[in-house]
C-alpha cells in the first residue's frame, strides 16, 4: 500500500515528471491499473521504474497513455495517427520515379535558354568557361550554340552529331568524348531514361520540383571516360556534372530555361540541313 501511495505521489509531483532537453513532456496516466501493477510487481521492476528516463532532444513530446501492468512510468506510445502520417509522407516522398521524370522532361515541344559550361582541368587553377545558347526540339533534336570564347555550333539528332562549317553541317566522329557528351546531353534534356539505362545505372532521388539523378556507367567505353554523372533540376534540367576518369570535371548549367511552342524560321532551317 505504501508503494502505491508513493507511486501516486511521484506521478502527481512536478519534480517526478520525465524531462526532455528544453521541452515539456506530457503524459496522462490512469492510476487504477498502475496500482494493480505496483502491488504485484517485483523489486526488480520497481527499481527499474524508479530510474530516470533518458533525456530526449527535439520537439515537444505529447502523448496520452493509459497505464497497464507491463508499462513503466513515463513510457508513451506513439499515436497511430502520427505513425500513419509518417508512413504516408514516406510513401509520397518515394513516389517520384523515372517514368514520371521522363514524362515531365519530355512534355515541352521546344525549350530554349542560355548555357554556361565550365571545364575543370587538373593542370589549371581556374576552370575554362564557355557560354552560349541551346535549343531543344522534341521532334528534331538539339542545337548547341557556343558564343564565347569561340563561336561554334553543333547539332545532335537521330542521324548523329554535326558541326557547323562554312558550307553547312559536317558530321562528326561518334566515339570521342565530345560526341559521347553531346549524345548524353540530348538524352538527359529529353528525359530519355530508357536510352540512358542502356549504358548507365540510374539512381533518382527527390521529387518533381527538386530532383537529383545519378548515372553510373555500365559499358566499358563509358567507364573509360566517366566515373559518374550527376544531373539535377526541377520542372526542367538545371545542371549536369560529368566526373571524368582522368581527373577532369565538366559542369553545365542551364540557368534560365524557357518553354516554347514552335521553332523559329532559322532554327527550322538549321535542323533541316
């Protein structure tokens, strides 16, 4: 009987409340089942019950607890509603997949914008920077128009990679690093994850408004060129980073993409040649 009175006094005393770091810990406890538990408990259980609960960091901890013979004082059960909410949040966070990303990136008919390309070389203290414009057509392909420090245009489409020369477009070899990068840029910007998966292991994280896609090469040729490739963006691709095996690194930023409905007359001419 003395033990029950002591437990009741302890639970109603402000000094007996379990304490967290900087927050208040509230638990509503039924004394009737606690009395039954206390009267039938062993000395070992009582000793454990008198030990202070570990301090907890973080937000306020609120719970409603009905004591049972197996519960020690200060023990709280996470409400089922909070658990279900946490599981639902996790499911939503993991719901964004490669198919959804592809659908999101391939939806615009035309995308235009400035490009900034930085080449970080091991032998140089500062990166080499190139600037220009790009035009991505869902139907025709990609125009890559560098304007500084040197003017040079490239076209990447289903027929290969072409470089603008004095009398038109000249097809380029398809096995060098520049060619591999150009094909990669086209696949990434169009959201072609099926094509990327032929040569890379893909790992997607984030959600539709802020995502990251990590590419790890599978083919022997690409393993000789890249350690890995990181792509990030939101509604559209915003940055591509290529980590090359020789220690160099290329970072491509697309800071102000704009969605369009159709190509200009000059763009149509460039794709038609």
